[in-house]
C-alpha cells in the first residue's frame, strides 16, 4: 500500500513538473516574439497540458470540491514551480538576453499595489477555468482565444510568473526576496479566486 501511494505521488509530481515546463516553454516563445502573435503562441503550453492530461494549478483550481483536493492543488503548484525553475535555470544559460526583458516585467509587477495584483490575477483565473471547461468538452477555441485575451489584458498567470521569476538573476532575487514572496502569494490567491469566481458568485460548488 505504501509503495502504491509513493507511486501515485511520484506520478502526480512528474505531471505537475511537466505542466510547469509547458508553461515555461510558452513563456520563452512570448518573450522572444511578444505582441498578439506571441500571446497566441503561448496557448501551445495549455493545449499540450490538456492533451497529455498533465497538471496545472490554474487548470485545476476551479474544479476542487473538498480540503483533500485543495491539498493536492498545492502539491500541483509545488510541482509547477519546480518545472518553471528547471526551465528558467536553463534559459539563463542558453538565452541570457531574455534576462533583461524578464527583469523589466517583474519590476513592473512589483510596482503594483496588493489589490491590483489580486484583481489582475482574478481576471486570468476566470479565463483559465472557462477555457479549461470548454477544452474538457473538446472545444479548444476558447482556450486558443482565452490565452491571448488574458495576456493582452495585462492579467497575471501565477505559473507564467513563476517562470519569469526563475529567469531573474540571483542577485535580484536576493535583493527583492520578501517583495517577490508577497507578490507571488497574492497572485496565487487571485488566480484561485478567479478560477472559482462563478462558483463564488452563484454560491454553487458544482458549477
């Protein structure tokens, strides 16, 4: 029995790491291309995660129904962040010119007030859950459109930002560590609220 649970946790962690890797690859494309085209290409990561049934924090946050599933969701977030930092570490070595772009993005993020962080993250979470609901019914256009919509709207995706943070120089992370931790906690919370926005407003856990 213990070996069975160990295998389950291992597979779940691997699926979560792969989810983070997919979002990071999309982040690389967006940093290199930018604009509307880069936003559309970012959708590749979400499409891959849906196809392979890998795990993503913002893909599952709107579909939990009890405390046990919530704890699993935190485990997914942990795995996603690991995947992002694996890719981010590689990017700092292979494409160091992206460090300046990422630093600019995070500088702007840290200038936001707490409520701004939460509200911008709520918008992203709402779009993500809506897109995933359609994708689970093999309707992928909302996902293809939803990703560029949240990016072009300036909404914040916690896993994408985990990748951006992982590309930052270590000196920057050390200098702004506390601010980064507060900021990241706020956007994780905001994404969670956004992913469950319909259920919250309708007082319906089954939506």
